[in-house]
C-alpha cells in the first residue's frame, strides 16, 4: 500500500513538470513562427525584442506584486545581481541572438540548433554541481545516453536532409505577401552562404546564453523562491538592457510605431505568453526538477516547429528531419525514465530509513510537536502581553 502510494506520488511529481514543459515548448514553437512572419513583414528585430520584454514587464510585475506580496523574501544585492544575469542571458542577449539567427536562417534550423542546449546545460550543471554524473546507476546512464541520443537526432535533423516530401498540403503560406517588405535583415542579400553561416553562429550563441540562464535561474530559485517575482525581475532587467541596446543601434523613431498588425501581435504574444507566463512555468520546473530536466525538452520544439513550418510556412519535410525527430523523442523518453528512476530510488531510501528507525522517526515527530506547542505558547503569551499593554495604554 505504501509502495503504491509512493509510486503514484512519483508519477504525479514527474507528470506535472512534463506537461508544463510540453506546453512551454508549444509556446516557444509558436513564437518562432510569429517571429519569422514579423521579421519578413519589415519589423526591426531589436525593437521587437525590446517591446516583447516591455510587454512581459507590464503583465508580470503587477501579478508578482499581488500574488506574492506576503511571501516575497528580502531583495538583496546578490538577488539583484542574479536578476541582472537572468535578464541578460535569459532575456536581452538570448532573444537578440535568437531572432537575428532566425531571420538569417530559418525557424527549423534555429530550433535544430537549440537542441544543443541539453549538452551545454549538462556540462554546466555538472561543473556547478547542480547535477551528478552517476554512471554507476541505470538512471545516470539513461540520462547520459538519452542526452546523447537527443543531441545526435538534432544533428541528423540539421545536417542530413535526404529526399524531401510533403505529407499534407494546407495551401497556407504566412510569408506570402511579406517577402517584398523592406527589412534590413530580411532581404535576399542576407540569405547568402555567408549570412547563413553568420546566422548559425548567432544561433549557437543563443544556445550558450540560454543554457547559462538555466544555471543562473537554478541559483536564483534557491535564493529567491518566488517564481512571479523572479520573472518580473528578469523582465524588468531584460527590458532595460534591450531598450538601451535598441536605442543605441536604431535612431529612426518611426520604427518604434506599432499598428494593429502582426508586429503588435508578435510583440504582445512574445511578451505576455513566452517571456511572461512560460518563464514562470520554467522557473517552477527548474526549482522542482533542475536545469537539465528543463533543457532536455528543447528538442521537442524542433519537431513542433518542423510540423508548424510545413503547415503554415510551406516548408517541406525531409527524411533526415523525420528520422532525427524520432531520435529526439527517444532521447527525451530515456532522460525522463532516468529521472523517474532517481525519484523512486530517493523515495525508497526514505521509506527504508523510516522503517528501520521507527523510534527515531517518532522521536523526531514528538520533538516537532513539542517545538510547535512551545512556539504556540510563546505566541499566546506574547499576544496576551500585547493585549495587556494595549489595555494599560488605553486606561
């Protein structure tokens, strides 16, 4: 009975973060599609990033002030410094690198490059002692092999094309009618071989920045375990950095005007949904399962973007993309299996300790009860003294 309850708790504790990360990857995939359409419609990319983080700040800051007004810890200089790094690596820097690489290549290519995030995060997490390389256990081997399989699938997806085919045809192309728009980063001259190489390096820089943000976010969650408030700090810091950068490189004020079009929708969606609510969900998952768990879901975005690009941007699938997508899903499953095994092992060790030392457990429980009772008595005496003092003062 106890074993079944512990297993069900393991499933619940693992499924909630899994569902959360699947939703996050769907939101990221939609952002990639909207970014591509907005860039080809002529919107300045740096201004788009600035507006996105400003929209995020406008939504998340009031929510943090309302929902966490009583649970928010003290704001220290260390927390502000961590928030600055989160805003840099998870906001302004990563977003600018991402969107520049997106325009110079394609949504599918950038999503494929993002699958390097688990490898970088795995190395950084071990370096910062946030993860242990437990190769002696089946769970540790599954996590390592699963990360390698997912990375291999991403490489096949990126570098091996093979014959192209189209499974379905929706006759929908969101880029139709936007190709003639004047954009400094969407013209045909930027789609040459040299620009594609530059876009590849920018996408790689985004991967390193995002992996670094996951590591810093893990530190931030320990010192400041308020997900709305930490996201609000990230958005505010990132918006300040991105606005300053956009003002330095873009002096044409007409570029800052937004109308009721795809530009406004992309900035609002990216700010409210992706940089706002999705970052809150990711912060919660980082605190619950660690940065490696969050990073292994990035290959899932590649599969979603490939399907969405085929449906909405008239891009064709290839044999390499299908085979790579299968390997990505298999690698993700292996890492999740290793995570579930580790959780079961931790729960079994805890249950065995309770069974082997029931007297110590009862003693600990009695000590906790005694401390709570003492605290309540002290609080009662204090409140009574306050009441007496108040009565004396009133007399």
